[in-house]
């Protein structure tokens, strides 16, 4: 595939993903394991007190997790960092209005061509 065709293909894939993400009722995220940064789709920004991109995610997120769900959250983060193929967890997160909302998270680990696990994407 030529460079122009590849760029057009990538552009169409990006547009399709954005449309599908906008239709989804789930929160869609990308977690950068090496940077400890999570990116939430902009459509979900209104749920959170913080910006759409959360730096130092595992450090400050504890303030938003329900006390009874801290263990589940720690396991979720550990599983994401360990490179498991699929990660699942349920926990309550304090949203913008101060109430706790249940989130059922399901992520898939993305391993780059060099074999380094770098991202987890999911909903």
C-alpha cells in the first residue's frame, strides 16, 4: 500500500472510531503504562472533575474511588501494568456531581512491535 493510500486509510479508520466512540454509552479509555497516564474520550469529560487526560493516574485516582472498592481498583491497575491480555474490574468512581457511579471496566493490552507492553485500551 502506497504512502498516500495508507494515510487515507488511517484517516478513515480514525473518523470511524470517533463516530463509534460517540455512539457508545461506555467510557472509552487508553492507559499508557509507561507514563501512568489515562486518556478518556472527550465525550465523557462531563462525568469527571479532572481533565480528559489524567497524569499520574494511579496516584491521584485513589481520591475518587469508593473506600470499599480500593482493593478492586488496585488489582485493576496492577493487572494493567502486568501486561495481562485482558483486564476486567468493577468499582465505584466519584463523578463531577460528587456521587459515586459504578464502572465496569474491560481492557485489552496492546503490545507494540518491539514487544514492549505500552497501552491498555478499553471501555
